[in-house]
C-alpha cells in the first residue's frame, strides 16, 4: 500500500490546512489568478486649498474601478470553491 500525504487536509474539526503546493478547487478547476493591482493616482501638489484637475479626478475614478474589479474577482473565486456562499 502506498503512502499518500494530502496537501489540503483538516487539522482537527475546525482548521483547514493548505500546505505548500496544495490547492482548493471547484470540481477540479482552480480559480484564475488575480494579478497584482497597481494604483496610478498621483495627487502631488494637491492640497485642501486647491481643486484637483479633471485628469487627477479621472485617475482616481479609474483606480477605484480597478479595485472593484479585483475585489469582485477575489469574491467570485472564493464563491467558486465554496469558501463563501453565493
């Protein structure tokens, strides 16, 4: 009989352990990677007595949209493997 060491296993009734190289998947499919988020907003020179430029405001809007997209991808991945309820 061969020995099998699971990389994802329960350690007691309340702790799920995912060892290096282990994966939690939904029906054998691992969720897609979510690439690192880059914030590009530059508010150099903007203070409380100065209005920001339209370009700076637009960049903040774009950065917030990128954050929302990444967060939604993370939530979908967690739901996909059953860690979060849908």
